[in-house]
């Protein structure tokens, strides 16, 4: 393990220490886009902009839903591209 990195749920996440908080370099609030920081006393991630508080499980669920939406959007894009190609070949 390198300094400044931690393993969390089999994912390598870059972090930097700021006072008593661990800051996710890539942690972005799903509501406002602010920075998510982990509060060890509450064991929750808190947005520094809007105050949204999330557990690790809630963050994992949001990431899973985002990934699923991205896959569905890609399938729809490919379908539309194919239909456009098929219509121009006739």
C-alpha cells in the first residue's frame, strides 16, 4: 500500500489527510457536486457544500445505479445508431 492510498471494499481510492478527516480526492456529492469527506466519529461521508450525509452502503448503491444508467444509455445510443444506419441503407 502506498502512502496516501487506502483499500476500501476492494477499490483503491486516493485520499489525503486533512485534520481529523480523510478526504476522497474523487469523492463527489451526488446532489451538488461538492467534496465528500469521511467523518470517522459519525462513520459517514459528509458533503462539505450541502451537508448531505451518506453511509458507505448508500454511496455504493448510488454508484451501482449510475453504472447501470450509463450501460442503458450506451445500449440506447448503439440502438439508435444502428437504426439510423439501417434506415439510410434502404
